[in-house]
C-alpha cells in the first residue's frame, strides 16, 4: 500500500532509480558545552550516525530516491563524563511529503532526554537485531524502525505494525543492559512507552488510524478539496480525543501534538467558522497548555 500510494507522487516528480536504503536522515550535533580539545570526534560522530541510518537496509522494500523517508536527529551533548562516553538530549523528527504540493509535514517530533552512549573515533557501528550489542546502535536502530512505522502508518491503515514490532524487540533486548530510557518503570515518556503506545497497546490503534486519515484523507487532498480535507482532519482529531479521554497524557498523543500544533493552526485559520470552533474546542481537550496558540484559529 505504501509503495502504491507513493507511486502517485512519482506522477508529479518523474521516475527515479530504485535503491535499497529507505532513510534520508540528517544528523546535527551541538557539543558546545563539552570541554574537550578533541572536537573532531563530533564531526566523525555525525558522519558515522548518518551512515548507519542511511546506508543500512532496514526492510525488504524497494525505495526510489524521492521516496526515501526524511528525518532529523538533533543531538545536544550534555556531558562527557569520561573519554568516549557521552550523555545527550535528542530530538527525532520524521518528515513526510504532501501529495500535490511542495509542502512537507512533520510526522513525528519526539524529545528523548535519555541518551547515554559510548563512541570513539574510528569505532565501527555494529548492530544485531536479535541481541544487545551497544547502546548507540540500539538507539539509532530503534528510531529507524519508529521512523519507518510512522511513515507507513500515514500511507496505509496500521501499515507500520511490523516496524514497531522490530522496535519493540530492540527495547526488550536493551532493557537488560541497564541503560536509561528503555525501562517500563523509569519514565512515562521514554522509548518503552512510545513503542508500547504504537504497537503493544491496542487502545491506541484508533490514533494510528487517525494518522492515516489525517494525512492521506486530509493533507494529501488539501490542494484540490480544502474544505473536505479540513473536515477529515477534524474527524481524525475527534478519534484521537476519544483515546485521550481514556489514556490521558499518553506519549504518542503528546508527540503527535508536538509535531502538528503549528500545522493545525495554519490549516484551520481559514475555512468555515463553525468547523474552526469545533476544532478549537477539540484541541483544548487534547492540548490545553497551548490554548493561547489555538485561539488564533477562531480569531478572524
């Protein structure tokens, strides 16, 4: 289904050669607070992480260059407790093209504050999906599968399931390592809970279905039928709120709103006022901390 849907984009962009790899991630590293004279390690880290994400074949599917899943990994190094050991905050963003336009939408905007890893110059990044090798390749591979999952979910209903299952395998293997961010009882907003929402907990399937409706039946038809698109996006918000009422403050819904809040304001700052009021009321239930931002939807 994903490749069929993406083939629609090729009608606009033309054919491109097939290639094996699926991801096109950009890695940015901010290490300004780290006191070290060996600054070259951060450039090598950036290159190594990009190559691991972008040169690994994560699936059996074939992708054209213009089908590759774009994303950003933004690392802010907090400390270097010892040589080759780092703690960091990470922002993971996954980007999706919108059919019939040059617009790209954020599928995921997730803050992970529990990155601890070891990296030395000339270090090979080795990963085994069936066992824990080291924390850095587990972190990178986990988010590769999450990126694949959210992208596939946006093109076909529940299309990302197999990728989330592989992300869960990484979580299970990493839990015995003692590294932070993988454990069920460490935090409610970590990697365990993100994949729990996406894969393990069936109560969140309507959210995943809503991601499909929001994108394929909303953004992808917006260019031609904006009012229909707005109604479909509104209905997807209603479905997400139904889950939110049962599972308040779930990390999947928080991550969705972190990615979509600006976009929703832009979409619904125009159109029928009655629908805009409904959207505003729904967003207040979902995301009351951004009330002042969402007020722009009903101001004119």
